[in-house]
């Protein structure tokens, strides 16, 4: 999962339509026996454009290591939540006490 996190963080760019604050995105997908991502669904998104962007990132994801059941590779359903948080930049970082 950590390799996927690195992949997603490197690929995902905060959309211009995001007005700041915090947003929680929830998506679901099937990891196939060969490790490819399929059947991506956005359960909670930001907007149509961002949802399609996330689907594209997921479908082009690095292959997953398939789950095995009884020594046989099987399809697996994953649900993942991602929190987007934009912090305001401080123009003057000097603090006077």
C-alpha cells in the first residue's frame, strides 16, 4: 500500500477548483488477479472533472500485488479514503514575542 501512496501523491495535483480547507475523497476499485486496477468508483468526490482525473490516475496505477486465497490469486475490492488539505502560506514567517 505504501508504494501506491507514493504513486498517488506523485500523480495527484490539487485541482484549481478546490477552494481550500479540507476535503475527504473516497473511492473504490477492484484489483484484478494480474494486479491491474478496474471498476473504479468515486464514492465521495470533489467535482466531475476531479473525479475523472482520479479515475485516470487509478486506472494507470502501478500494478498491485494480487491477494491470494488458498494459493490462488483472486480479485479484491478496495475502498480508500484520501484527505486533501490546503494550508495557507504565511507571507512573513518571522514571529515577534
